[in-house]
C-alpha cells in the first residue's frame, strides 16, 4: 500500500503564523511512543507540514493553549513529511490534524485549523 500525502485542510482562522514555543515538543516517529503514548499527562498532538498554510495558522493557537495548560496537558507537534509512519498509523489524510491522547490512547481528533474555543473543551475533557 502506498502512503498518500496528507492534504492541507482549512476550516478558517484569523491567526497569523509565528514560531512555536518551547512549550510545544517536536516529536518524531522514533520518539512518539516515549513522548506521547507513555506520557503520564494527557497529550495534544498537532500533525502538520511546513508547506501547509492552515497548519501555520493553528500553530499559535496550540502555542497559547500550551501556555495556559502548562503542567496539566502536554503539547507536541509531528511533521508528517518527515515522520510518515506515525501519520499513516493513525490514518492521517488531512492536515492540520489535532489528536488528543489520554493513557496512551487516541481519544479524539480535530481536522482543520480551528479556533481555541473548539480545542479548549476537548482538552478540559481529558483532565
């Protein structure tokens, strides 16, 4: 089976791109299990690619949430171009995809650049 490139999917947001904060951990295929699956905290994973405009738009939203939920929820991002195995394992076909993990299990997913108000209740449900 050939891995298809995820498509960029935009649900609309007015956020501008800026560098992601140190509160958001970059993860790879190699360390995904250690950083996400084995995490003692709930985890939000932002699956993205540098060429994806909506991915760059949602990055500041994820950054802001990482600041607000510091110590209560872990925030990671995975570049799907550089780490296709994890993206394929979870069936990611559109980006940005935001996946929510608790106890090592994916419990929720949001596809597209969505505002903070959409993500907050999903994070709160993990706590």
